[in-house]
C-alpha cells in the first residue's frame, strides 16, 4: 500500500461560537501569508485560505513554493491566475522569464539573495511574479510580487517569505487578491515560522489569543 505523505505543520484556529453565529452568513475566516519583495511594499495581498467560520479549523501547509508570471493587472477581489506555467523554486534560486515567456530556474549567484527567491524578467512586457504554495496538498497562489499588484518592468527582483501570516474576516474567497486597507474585522498578524504547530483563538470579546 502506498504511504500518504503527512500534511505539514498545522496552524489551528478556534473561533468563539458567538462570532461563528454572527459572521458565518456573510464572512469567511481568511489567511494570507507574508512576503517581502523589492518590487512591492505590500506584505500580504492574496487570500491563500478561506473558510466559513466554525469553532475549530486548521491550515496544514507545506513551504514548497512554485513561481509563475502574470502579465495582467490584478485588482483586489480578482481571482489570481498565473499567466505562465508554474515552476518549483527554492530559497536561493532564480527564476528567469525569457523573451518568449518560457520559465527557467537556476541557483542564484553566490552572495545574492541567499535567503530569498530572485525573479528575473527578460520578457518584452511587464509582469508580476505569482508565488504559490501547497495548502491541504493543493498548490495555489499565495502572493503577488509586483508594483502593489500591478506588473513590474523588466529587471531582477527579490522575493522573501517573512514567516508571518495574517488572519482576518472578509467576504472573499481564497485565491483572490485583497487589500489590507479593506480589512476591518479581526485582523491579526502572527509569526508562525519556528512556532508551529500553534493555535490562534478568536475570543468572545473579539480579540485574538495565541497559544
């Protein structure tokens, strides 16, 4: 019998029944993963995971990344859809987008971006980098590295996972772009790197408790 690979360390979310009842009809509990990028000042801009609120939820994920390019301008609320095939990438590697929009991955030169990805755009049009990750064993977009969520001009850019996640309530679905300016309910940024497994609880009083 083939063995199934265990799911990655999980982030557990507990929501008080009061808020489950109050928010379930119109809101999702959402999670976005943080990245820093030399092309963008936004750390969080894609809803990587979203579910209707319930008392006990969890997010198993693997930090196994893929990267693709996207020529389109992506606005908050839009579904994030890569415009090229996604290629696996590891920290310390460079992905190049050629003039024919083919993707290739190489190790970054020594002394450059040892703790980050590099996105090298050589195509004849602007493009954003779409970072994907495995959540519940499904690879899906988790971050847009661009000028905000707009495409970047030709050049070389660094993209680095920050090890943070942002939890919030919003009436959007996963795999859609969002703006932190539109988050008004229950925003909590946590440092998950080095702290998993961990539990984050939304209390009766509308405050987050990390344990």
